[in-house]
C-alpha cells in the first residue's frame, strides 16, 4: 500500500482543530487525500490554520461527502477504525502489510469516527475490515490525530520497505459497486422471502463481508446485479400468475 493510494475519511469530527491536527499527521507521513463526512464549521478559523501548520494544502483540498457510503464509494478496501477490541480486528501493521493485496491495486479508505464515540456499529458494518490500535489498557484512548498518525506511519514504513510492484493484478470492484450489487440483491432476496423484512441488514452484512473477502471484479458485480434483476423478474412473474401453484 502506498500513501498516494489512501483516502483518510473523518466522520463527524467534533472540532475544526481535530481536523487540522489530522491534516498535519497525514502530511507528516505523505498522505494527502482527505474526505470529511458532516464536518464542523469554521475549518478556516485561526485555530484550525495554526494546528494545520505546514499542511494547509491538505486541509484546503479536503472533500466533503454527505454519507460514509458515498465517501468510500471509490475505494476497493474500506478499513474502519475502532477503539473497542474485537475478534478479527486488524492491527495497523497488518493493514499496512496486507491491505494492498485486499485492495487489489485500488484505493484504500481509512475511516475514523468522532473522538467521543467512534464509529457507530452501522458505520463499521459498511467497512470491509476493522482496525484496532492495541494501546495500553491503562490509558487506551487516543485523540484523532494520534490515531491517524499511527496508521499513516505504518503505511509509510511498509511502503518504504516494500519490494518492487508485482505484475498487474485483476481490477477489483469498488465499495460503491459492491454496495450497488448488495442493494439489488437485498431487494431481490426480500421479494422471494429469503430475507427477514424486519432485519434484512444482518444477512446483508454477512454478504458484504463475503464479497469483501472475495475481492470481485467490476464484471463480477455486474453479474450479481444481473442475477438479482432476474430473481426480481421471476418473483414478479410468479406474483402475476397468482403464486407458485397458479
């Protein structure tokens, strides 16, 4: 994974100073792409400019997105950070070492939640992997800029020590393409009664994890969408004919 292939996504950062300090941490490690979801106002304040010293270009070039899904749509690997240890969570070093393979040569989105609460469960559910920084249990809390710096440092060190790039890998579908396929599959599976209409998200989250591990190509997600459309068409045909025994 190279620093230039990484987008840092900050979700609901609480203060302009937090964003500015994160920009400086990013610039320290060669990262320059920042996306903000529901950012605070006054990012041009004197406090923010001072805390972003030397990284004003990162702050000024920051893009905004209305939702996390839209912020990560172009990524082929979405890594959400969490302060809560969990089974299967990756360390920052594992992300730096294995993330490029999972991304398949595409972009990686590093997602950070607000300092006070972190990412919600539904937001972590949109991520392909969860990253946890194994800080000391006696004082585990890191501020936003510290967390950004730890992940960015591991990415930079791994990139500096990386072997020459391997042969061209097959193109991976982006998170946006996978989510579009899941939308179509979810609708189709609801129509045939496969999903619980009161809680379809549980199975869809498992399907999202499966697709993220599989690393489908854009062509393969198109095939999934075609499959979903055929399921919908068949379900509608059965309904028009009065049911399976009609």
